[in-house]
C-alpha cells in the first residue's frame, strides 16, 4: 500500500541536502519526492519508512518522521456538491421592436 511520509530535515548545508536526496532517490519503491517546504521532505511510495529513517540518519543525525498517512489527497475523497446558480431575469431587448423614434 502506498503511503505518504513527511520527514523533518532542517539542513542548511547544500552538501547534506544532496546526500539526503540521493539516499531517498536510490531507495526502492519511492514514487514521488517533494522538498518545496522548508525543513520538510515528503516521500510517497511503497517502502519501509523505518529503514529510510535509519539511512537518512547516517547522512544527518537529526531526522524525524513528522507524519504518516495514505497516499490519497483529501480532495479526492470528498464529493463536490454543486450549488444551483440563481436565475437572473434578463432585461427586454428593444432591438426587435419597431418603434418610430429608434429608426
């Protein structure tokens, strides 16, 4: 089963970030890696999260798991309810009328 795991990885050295990314990329079963948020590393896929934590701790000793959850987004599970739009009456058009002063 695919899972989404969020690791706390607050690193300021670019060298350590590259090493951590290499460890995660080489891990079998990883499908998606997200590092957009500062200090967080999000990994999706089917893998052993504790083995990955052990390998990341060899690169940087202050690595923790923040959150673990299923790989689905909450927006997919919720049904969207479409609200009906209010009906607006249109003003009558005077173009079709044959009035003498509009000619």
